[in-house]
């Protein structure tokens, strides 16, 4: 009987040791996630969103006289309308600004600068000017179009919002599987965590949401 009790005690102590070791190991991993600033930085910088879309604009001489004069082919026209396909990439640029990362017990806070337009390419070969296809754009016209359109795309709220959501999702995949309560701030504004299947939403919940249940 004593032998059985001794073996049982040894088994309990061994199990307890394994559990404690597992807990300490898991906590060490969690601490490492927060302390690994280079990985978090690379994760954020590597999360970019690409847009292959079309921008349509109508301008008057008051909006941009130089561009209006370059595009206008009708001396009586008061507006010039054009649409042009573009490729753009948005993301958070940490090469010139740092980010902040804090841990308070089970909560991790990540503070990032605003998302921005990182790259833009206008596709002049498919530009439509006053409802007509146009080609052979001069370098002066192309330069003025970039000067006019880039600030418009930089302020594009929809594109920037999508970029912010993508950045938040990347951080969710990094931190939340390890049971952290994540808070993300971009441009000093706290972001709402989207529903991500496998992270903060079950697959069944995602399917029901898609089906409108």
C-alpha cells in the first residue's frame, strides 16, 4: 500500500512539474513576443494593401488652372472630366517613425503612425478624357496629373481604412493566439478589432455571419 502511495505521489509531482514547466515555457514565449520589437516592426511594415482601381475626376480652371489648360480641348468648356486607372499601395511606414509597444498584465497595446500612400502608378495608356480614349500624353501632362492625383489618393479614406484593418489583422494573428487582450492605436485613434476566423471568431460563427444568421 505504501509503495502504491509513493508511486502515486511521484506521478502527481511529475505531472505538476510538467504543468509548471509548460506554464513557465508558455509565459516565456509570450514575453518573447512582446519583447521582439524587430519582428513586430517587420510585420507591420510588411503588411501593405494593393489597389488596382480607377479614379474619376472633374476639374474647373479654379481647381487647377495649369492642369485644366493642358487637358482642355474646348475653349468654351467650363469643366474637364477624366478617369485614369491606377495601381497604389498603402501601409504603415516605420522607416522614419518609431512605434510604441506596451504590455500591462494580459493586455498589449501597439501604437502606430498613420497609414499612408506608399506607391502610386498611373496607367496613362487607358486614360479617358471627356469620355474619349486618349494617348500620347506629354511628359508635362503626366507630371501635372501625378501632382494632382497623388494628394487625392493620399486622402482616400476608404483605401486608408482598408489598410488600417489589414495592419490590425496582422497584429491580431501575432498576439491573440497567445491569449493577449490586444489594443491597437493608429494615428492616436484606437482601432476596432475586426472579426477574424480562428483568432477572435470561430469558423461556425464566420459561416453563420456570411449566411446572415
